[in-house]
C-alpha cells in the first residue's frame, strides 16, 4: 500500500521498500499447512462449534428495490474522546477493537429479533513468520464468524470481557479460515449468509497512516453484505464508516443505528454507566417512539408485513404451475412454510440463489408451455422484490402478454369499410401506399351517388402488427388478409380498384 500510494500521488517521501517473498510462495505454504496437526485441530474446533454458532442478526429490514450498491454514513470521534476510550481499555485490559466491537454488538442487540447472533469479522491473515510479509501486495483478509450473546443483565464491561475471550479463542484456531467454515455450513444449509460485517484496522502494526490518502474513498461492494461497519484511526481520531446495501434497510433505521453507535462510544469515553447493567438502557431505548415506529415499518414485523400486497386482477396461471413454483421456492429457501409476501432475503437468499431460482422457474414454465419468460427480466424482478407474490405477478403479466399477442395475430391486419352497401357487385378500392381512404374521399363520395355498385375500401387496421411483419412475407400476409375480408363481406362479384399517386409510381 505504501509503494502504491507513493507512485499514485508522486510522493517524494523517503520510504524504505524492502524485497519480499512472492505471493505464490506464501499461498503455497498456506496450502501445505493443511496437512499439519494445527490445521486439523482448528478444523475440529470449528466443526464442533457450527451447530451452536447462531444466525446473522435479524435487523429491521425493508428489502425493496434492493441494489448491488451501497450508501455510507460516517462519523468521527475527536482525539480527546478517542484517547479517553483508549484509557478505559488500558485500565480494564481490553483491546481497542474489543471496545468498538462490543459497542457495535450492543447496538445490534437493541434492534435484533434474536439474542444470539453472528457478526462477520474481517481479519488480517498476514502471518509474521513470513519474511517481509508487510511488503507483499495481495489479499490477506479472512473472516471470523463471531457468535455474540449480549447479557443485558450484565454491564458493558463484563460483556466486553466475554466477547474478547470468545474472540481470542476463535483467533487461536484461525488456520481453518472463516470462508471454510461458511463452506461447511452451506453443505447443510446452502442459503446461509452472514451479511453483518465489522471491519477494523485498529492496532495493525507497521502501518504509517500518513499514507492513508485513499482511506476516504473506499466503499463496500460485496453483494452478500447488508451492513459493513469500518473503523480506523487517522491522525489520532477514530473514524467510523457504516456502509449499507441500498434497499435493504429503511433510511430511518440506518440513521438511528449510526446515532446509537456514536452515542454508545461517547458514553464509554465519558465512563458513563460503563460498570452498570445494560438492562435499563435497553428498556429506555426500546420504549422510545422512534424505535417502535421503525420496528413496525419494517418487513420483519410478524404481525403485519408491510411489503406491497400484489393484487392480480386477472389470474390466469394454471393452478399446477402455481403449486410447482411455490414448492420450488420453499425448497430453495429450505423452509416448510412460505407465505406469498415473505421476503426471500429473510431466509438467507442472495443473488446466486435467486439466479438458480430464476432458472428453475423458467424450466417449470416451459413444462406448462409458458415460453416467453426472460431470465434477465425475472432475475431483475427477484433481486428487487424476492417474494412469491411478485413472481406470480410477473408470470401472470407475461402470460397475459402472450394471450394478447395471440389475439393480435388472430386479428386481421386490415380493415374493410363499406361506403355503400347497395348493389350486386362490390367495388373495393385499395391505396397503393396502404394508407387511409382520405385521399379518395371525393371520388368515393361521388361514386356513392352515381354508381350502381356497392363500394368499399380496404386499409391497414393494426399498424403495429403491420410493422412487425417480415418484409419477405409482407405481400403474402397483406393479400391473404385482404382476401379474407373481401370474402367475408358476402358479395359474390368483386371488382378491385387500385389507386396510386404520382409519388407512388415513382417509388
């Protein structure tokens, strides 16, 4: 990073850059570790822990028009405030990361539906045993799935000590990486995700923050992340970024969560209620009008889902198709009960799962002769609003469009208009340019009074249908359509009268 920023900013600072191992050698060494007893021991630790690990925190969600983009809220603590928190950590034997992480977990606990939850920690896997490892450019980040269970009857201090002990115990078994833990969990639950992330750069040795000129521009991009809290120390101040995926949370919740986290850190700096039980704080916070409004306006509310109710006025989907789709949705979400408006994201769905579901639905529809469904359109719908109701609405609209298209094909492209019905012979006038009869209005009006035959004109009725006809088939389809109209008129004798202007002759 130092070398990169020196080149990028044309920095003339005298920074010593040392020769390092190659990234390939480091990765090779990491693979060799898998045969060692330490790796097997760490693997056993995590395999035994998986069953009791917990799920990601069920925060108040919106899940409407979800995008693969993130928005950011930021705040910072001044040096004096941050120094006070450091002093607290020194007195009680806690790391800076433990203080910040426990505060984050306490705020999550305020809003989460369950008491036990998992925070996905971003950790650094740069082993100091490798020579000059700090000068190797590569991805050394890993994850640690930290199981959190805030005890509201205990103090913040006691919760912080418990969390630090659990975290240190996990990190002692870090040879079995977090991504491997998730891979094992997905063998029994393919939909499991851990989208609440905490990323800290506090306490990273050897980092000169004089070079962190790019630190203000980075923002989360991972599609399987709902929230990423990033903390860092710059110029003696604590800077906090809270990145949230657009569409997942209501803006009111994001603002409240950010304010809660900032206030919690300020309380620690002032040693305010640091040793007291957390229960009174939670009682006051959860009794507020703001808290209850946000909870009630979220899609997590079991009493009333505030997702848009989809009303299908013309439900023409076959019942067997609907049943098959519902069963496939339940199978993908791995649940026995799935209401029409249950949001799939609440059951661990991500973009990959929704893509698989889209493919499955399209294949089911093909079995029911519904063939005009587009994968990209369906996936786009699911990413924005992944519910059974929305799927059925999209299929219903597609089927209605197909029916409308079929009806349009059955309709004649032309129209026969009778200007005079009396007579044994029908004289039918055509416009060479296939336009209206307007240019013949004077002739037709005169013939109505002077000619003894019936008079009609043929024109294009459906211009959109006409424009979709392939050029090579145009004459054939138009002539067949007009012939059918003339036959259906009921006249036995027909005279065809063509009209063309000078412009038509010159074409």
